[in-house]
């Protein structure tokens, strides 16, 4: 039976109508910037109606950028969504807009990992971590074949893994961080570090390419291909930080596979993935080799995973 999946992001909303993992229709629109939760809920509703005008879907799944209170469908806070500063019952609000059809809500990286496990690179593996490297760094965990959310819904907050415990006591090129993985491997943090280095006299093609705009993933790839020293050094540090954090995950819970996705990782390509894998191999306990596979469900992974929530009947 068909279901709707919605991937809610800071800049875009993607809705799909899916049946047994097959996308029947999809629709994308921009996330409203100045309308608060109500405007965002209205936009999600519009996207869902666009893919399912006849109302055939049995339910709606939503992936949201933040930890969801388990079993509630409530998103307490979303830092990258305009005006989302207090808890919102996403499940209840959307269900009311769709004649009380069931709505299931989970973290965006959780649902993307679910899609990779059921339909993509992680098929057949019971214990894996899906890592998504984009504006920040997020992850989802599959343990014993099931998505692990944790009692407070924060399982998989991989970007907040500490990779440098001295960071709070020192300054790197004038930029003080907490030493989290996201400080070294998230695109926003990488941009801040590149601009800080520039102000301290280290020229980089990244500045010329981006100007006053965002240093998007494609600009990092172009700078790397052109041999830019700042880009090369910062991406090398990202690979080092990512492999270190992954080694801790492997050693702690004995996962079998890493699925690596997200806009930044996809743009950097197989060379970056293989570099991280080689570094990881030197860090895991007892020489256990853990493969890193590229995510394969594409831009629709979050929406597809959200649709799977309906099939699994989980909020």
C-alpha cells in the first residue's frame, strides 16, 4: 500500500509517494524562511498533496532535522528551521490536516539510514552506521537489524562525538571549537575555518570561488582538484577526524559496515571515502576491517526512509 514520505530540511522539502520502496511520484519545494512552524507545516502539507492528490496513501512519514521525542512525533527544537524554538507536535498537526491519517516522525538521519539498510548499500547487514556529511554531520544506527533511537531519541548524534579533547583550551587559527567531529567535518565549520585562515593570511581559491556566498560542496571539490592547499589541508583533517570517530563507534558496538552519504561526502567522491576507510583500518581494535560503502538511495533517501516508517508503523 502506498505511503507518503517527507524529508524536511533547512532549505528544501521533498515529498514522495512510495510503494514497497518504489517512488511513484515526488515533489520538491523550498522550506519557508520567515513563517515559523505553521508555515513549514503548511508547506509540507502542500508537498504531500502534490504527490498524492487523490489521497490514496495509508499514512505519512516525516524525517526532521533534530531528535524526536520517542513515541510522540514531537520535534522539540530545530536550529536550522526558522522560528522553530519550542516543541511542535509534528505528527498531530499533520494528521489533523489529513483527516487523522497516521503520521510517523523521526530524525532525518535515522530515516535515511533506514532507507539505506532496507533498500540501499546496507541491505543484508544487521549492524551498521549510516553517516551523512553535509552542512553538519549526522548518523543513524542499525543494531541487530533494527533502527536504534535511544530512550531520549538522540542515538546517532555522531557529529557531536569528541575527536579533540584539548580543543576548548586552545585556538586553531583564531577559531576556538569544542573539538566535536562536526567542527572538523561539517561543511559549515569547514567554511568558517577556511575564512578564518584567509583572514590570517593564508590565501585560498575557496574564497575567490565562493565570494560572499556559501562554500558549497562543489566548490570544495573544485578547489581540491585545482590543488588548493587550504582545501586539501582541511579535507585531510576532516578525513582524520571522521576516521577517528568511526573507530570509536566500531570498537564500542562492533558494527559491520559504514554507509557514507550526504551532499559533501557525495561530492568528494570515492577518493575521500577510500581515504577514510584506509585511516579507519589503522585504528580499529584487533585489525577488524570494516568496509565503508557509498550511500546508494540518492537524494530521495530521507523521504524514502520516512515512507518506510509508515510501513513499519513507528512514530
